[in-house]
C-alpha cells in the first residue's frame, strides 16, 4: 500500500459480498458455515481493528436480490416515477423484509462469535436524489463507533426524492460513509481472488494507469443480481481511491485472508489505489 494503516486513523470497512454469504442461485440460501467462520475470524483478530473501529457491510445476496428482481425497484428511475405506485410499494416492503432476514442472520453470527454488533439499516439515515446523496445523518453510527460497538449496515431500499424509492447497494453505502468518516481502508470479500482478467489471471493492482483495461474485463454477479456485482465493486473502489481511500478485493472463501487484510498485509487479491503501478496491468500470472 502507498501508506501504512498507522498513517490513516479512520475505521476499517469490511464488505461481505452477497455471493459469498449466500447462494445467489437459490432463493434465501445462506452459507452459514462461511458466515460463522468469518465472524469467528473477526473476533479473533480484534486487536487489529479495535483501536480504530470496524464497520461491517453485507450484500443482500439471494434474499433482497430475489425479492427485487422483476419489480419496479429493478427498473430505471424514470420508469419507477411514472409507474402505478402500488407495485412499487409492494416491492419496497418485500425487498426490505427479505434483506432484513439476512441481516438478522449476519448480526446473530457476529454476536455468537463474541462481537458487539450494532444494526443500522441505511434507509434510516440516508436519502438520495437519483445518483446523488440528498441527506446523511451519521450521529448514530459515530456514536456506536465511539462506544466500541461494530456497526453493521447492508444493502437497503431508501427514499429517492425523484423516484420515490430506490435500491441503495452496500457499495453505495460505503461510498457515502467514506465522505463522512474518512476510513483507513476498505476490504471487499467475495468469491474470487480479486479482479480477474479475461484469461482468469488475477489483476494484482488497479490504478489510474490500468483502470480502463481492468474495467473492460469485469462483469456483473453470478445468479440473481439487481445492482452490478464486481463491476459495481470496482467502480466504487475506484471512487474511494480517488478520495484517498484504498481498497482491497479478495477471496472470502479462504481462511486467514481477512485477518491478513485487517493487519494491512493482504495476500493475493486486488489492491485498488490511485497510485500507479510500475507498468500496465499487474497480474499474478495464474488463474
């Protein structure tokens, strides 16, 4: 990394991808073993993050994405604004309910592992207007961090002042948090070893020098998805990098990678920061 964690005093943000903690091919199928292992790892390496604070976000996976697919929530803002509000209301209620069910499982796993999670649904402190943030209220989250609790956020449905309601992905939530909290570093855990090139090779680093090439090789998520998968993750990580916040995208299926990343010593995966690498797309040379 261009600078050490010691030079960045803000909290660490960790995203548990929906494709990691659920099976996105099957409706409401949580991967309990993965979720439990990650929670235990977070508790075991508390010393790596307790001094600065930790915020956990998770995708909606086969819960919220299945509920939103095929509804007005998955359409464009223009379509939603002109539609009969009845189907939109139904979609909002059902999508939030499904996302909340997964959220409770995540919070329960963290609590069982010995952590002190603090549940924060983004719809309660964020409103948007199209692609822009309309309002933000961080006092509850900052208060939880100050007390040593672990705020847990997730993909949600929030008030959109233009379209009525809109999906707010965990990526979007992290982007908003970065504006107010200046995090030290963001860890994105999925089910691939970072960003992969067209031939399956790992792209070790993304910077201004190779952003377009890396972007052209990323796609959406497998299974049912209404937000954008790895493409959205890269776009968000780059927005954060431009604001001075580095990201690491790694394989959450591998035991130990989270603990290493929390120490600021990530193994494998893809580092996203504005500093340019020595040359071109850096890759590991192997799938």
